[in-house]
């Protein structure tokens, strides 16, 4: 669903709402009752879906941490042997509806990576507010491998158990990126961020930021338990084949 497809749908809904108020249809007892029922159904549906999503996050996240613990232990050892600095990289990210949280990753760059980023901004290969470099000099030897296969993201299962993130959702941005968002782009903050999402199974870093936003808004509009399962099943081959990884 592109932005050209989303906007007419929004305009149609807005026009319908204006028609209801212009004709004072909401004053009809029958319509009032209908609107109340629709509101109750909508609230209950979102409550059930939210609880189901959270339960699946807890169960699948716990299982993933247990099964992947050997990989995480080996990764931690390799990072420690490869370069000086902490094994885990902590960074402030922006979560659902602008709530900040600490995001955990395996460190894939040198300890002075954030300070060196200023000198590399002119070499940015991505568009809009995102910073990407195919051959980023700050990335360590081990870092190149774990970033290629998304192993650096594994500590985020802890974020999932804490409730900061979900297994599936828009990727959490950093505050600097959010500060440059326009109103349309802020819409991607309307869901709990995820380890994977539509963007990750549709090209990852190969996509333009405009397309990222479109996919995130599409996910938020269509999210369901089965949609999450579909994305999770598509994530594994995307990671193994390292499609769009940088």
C-alpha cells in the first residue's frame, strides 16, 4: 500500500465523518446505538489483539532467548576478543507514541562510533533522516558479520520481554531522526516497535526511507496476529540470505 493509496482511503473516511455530522445523523437514536456498539467492538477487538500479541511476544521471546543463548555467548566472546569496549551497546530509541527507552544490541562498531559519525555524515548513502554506509569504517571485523546476519539485534529479545518492543513492528528510530520527521512520518510511531517488520522482509537497507514509512503505516493499519506470524516466517530466509543487509 503506497502513500498514493493510503491518502484516498483517509480522505474517504474523513468525507464520511463530515457527512454524518453535516446531516446530524449522529442524533438519531438508532445511529447513536450503532456507533456505541461499533465503538465497544473496536475497543474489545484491540484489547484482545493487544493481549494476544503481548502473550506471543513473551512466549516466543523467551523461547528465542533460550535457543539462541549459545549463539549469543559465542558472539559476546568474539566481540570481546576482537576490539576493546563493552559487549552490549546501549542506545536511546523512540518507542510507541514517542516513549523513549534503552535499546540493546551487540556492539558492532568501535567505542567512539557516535563521536566519529559527525565526520561521516557527508558520506551518507541513505536518504532523508537515515544514516547508512556500505563500508562504514567504524564497523569492526566481527561487527560486519553479525550485522550482515542481524545477530547484533539478538539482545533486543530482552527489550521484547521488558515490553519496550515487540517481535514485529516498525523499527525504533533514534531521537535525532524523529526530530526531523514531518507529520506524515510521525505516523510510524503509532505502534510498539519490533525486532522485525514489513520493512525488514521487503528489502531492509535497500529501501528508500519514504518506502520504509509506507510499509510501517501499512503494517499499523493491517496489523493482526496472523500478519505477525507471516512476517516472522518471512524473516528467517531474509536474514539467512542477508537480503538488503549493511
